């Protein structure tokens, strides 16, 4: 039977919370530690289905690892024994589950291997566009065949081999595409360059540098020289600010709330949500306390206030792309209008997040207009409890669980919430804790 989350209205939220490890950084840690030239201790790995699938794929490619804390299915602290850049052919398909990041980053690495491989995913991932990575990786010399029901979609058959370096101007501000090219570029001779249309998450660049692979970034041009050794190192993964976002919005929107999120990633290419909430009138202060593998981490203090709507700037969109569903909820709880445009990328996430956010907000009584590239939300409407679907999308499930907490009347049920385990396996426990404080 499928899982569901039921929430009843809550007056405010308070206390302290640490969220699990960062999803983007955990994928990259599994891949780079796996390619490195020694053993790497990786602490606070995100024990979610998405990241475990990437770790298992690296295992099928010959990388050995030991779980030091957590379980085989839910590893938290690991030692990953790098394969010195020498992966072996997998015996069967590599299953990326629900994860676009896993599939696209692994494709970058596999494009450069002297063996064939096949990447598969669940129904949602099998409907997501892979042409965006196939185009540059094929230009580098790898061969791809997509065998999905939809053209250009997984299963993705890769015939890897010797690659040429390229200079590639990315049509969209995608960290996954950028990362696939940079990872492939590590195996090509000379210099591979990606030009991005706007700044987006830079974890790959930071982690490559911290593993000894020099990557240069000049404004929107990022280059890597092939043939560099991936040096083993230990690292601690910060908490995922995209998971923290649900609690940050919950606390920021409701006067009287007070929350401290600890040990969370504060990479500036991920924290545009904080800037937007501050512009909406929130009291938010972040403090960087550590830096590990080039990734700052620390705490975020939030005091709730009545917020006002705002317009999201085009340059902010890539740096809060995963936070749009919860930001739309913030817009509904704020006064005035919230405008989110230039965000057509949302249509090719785990679900079409413009459609799924609009549908659920309307079912709760929200007033929201849909556009091809975004949405406009009229705030100040009393939300009412409703029965909603996650549509199999983890961020939709969690965003609307939070919306349900602040409905003016009635409880809210979100159906099909197993998907939450792809990014935040302890979400329902944290929700219970917060509601019982
Ligand atoms: C991610 C990049 C983003 C984001 C995804 C994780 C990554 O996707 O939505 O959840 O780890 O590189 P795009 O790069 O396709 O925008």
C-alpha cells in the first residue's frame, strides 16, 4: 500500500534541527572518491535512494566501499576505496532510480570508458530529457542510443572510448549538464571548457579542485584539463539546504516562529532562497562555521514574520530551482503577489513542477496563474486543508506537507509519499518532532 502524510494546522514552529547530507554533494562524493587514487572517508553521506543508487552504480563499476555508520541500504559514514581512475565494465544495467543527477553525471564518466554500459531509471527518470548531455558527450566522441518510450530518454546505452576535448556553450543553466561535460573532460586530452548562460550550483568544480583536479572558473566559463589525477581525501558532507528549505520557509512565514538549522551547506550557488525570503521581509541570518572540500557549512537562524510577495530575478532562478515548490507555498502565505518566471526548467524535473505546484495550490484554495515558464501567486488567501497527490515527486510531497501545516482550517493528506525517500528519508520523523514541540 502506498504511503501518505497527514498534517493538521500548527500555530508556529520552533527549536533546532539538522537535516541529512546534501544530495548533490553526496552523488559527487560517490563518483570522485570512487575514481580517486586511495581511500576516502565520507561522512554524513545522504542515505537516500538517489545517492545510494549512484554509490551502488560505482560498486558495479568496480569501486569497493565499507559502511561505517548506517546500513548498506542507508549508509551515512563510508570509506570509499578509489579505483585509481580504472573502472571495470558492469555486468548489468546501472539503475539510477529517480535521479537525473545520478544518470547525467555517471553518463559523463561512462562516456570516457573503454566499455559499453546501460543506464536505466524509474518511470519519471525514463521520461526526462537526456539529449542535453548526449549532444556534448557525442561531440566529444562517445556514442549513445536511447531506447526509451519517449525519444531522447533512458534507457541510455553508452559506447564509451577515447574522447576529444570540446568547448561547449550550454543552452540551459544546468549543473548536471556542466558536470557531465567536466567529468568527461577529465579523461580527454587538453582543455575542455563549458560556458554556462548563468551561474548555477558549482559543487562539481569545488569538489574536483578539492580532489586535486584543477578546474578554472572565470565568470561563466569553466575549464578542466584532462589527465589529472583524482587524489583521495576525506570529506564531511554538509546538511542539504534544499531539505532545510522546507523548515526555513515554514519558520520564516509564520510570526512567532523561531528556528535554528545547524550543520547545513551554505554554498552561495544554493542559497538564493534565503536572499528571496529576506527580501520578502524574513529575519534570516546565516553563519559559516566550517569549510570542507571547498563547501562552506554552518547554521541558519530564522525568526518568523508576516512576509510580502516579491518577483524572483532571472539570475536567482538556477540557484533556487529545487526550492520553487516551497517558495510558491511561501508566496501563498505572504501578502501581495509573488512572481516566478524564467523557470521553464521546472517542467523537466521529477514532475512538471509548474503543473504539479499549481494544481496542488489550487486544491488548497490558493490563487495562482500558470505560465509556460513559471507562475504568479496571489498571497493573502487562507489556504484550506485538502487531499493532494505528490505525483511521485519528493519536493512536491514535502512542500505541500508544509502548506498543510499552515492551512487555516482542516487537515491535509498527501498521497504517494514514498518518493520522499529519494532525498530526505527522515522527513516524516522530523515533521512529527516539529509538530510535537
Ligand atoms: C542538481 C542540479 C539541478 C537540480 C538537481 C540537482 C545537481 O538540476 O535541480 O536537483 O546535483 O547537479 P539541473 O542541473 O538539471 O538544473
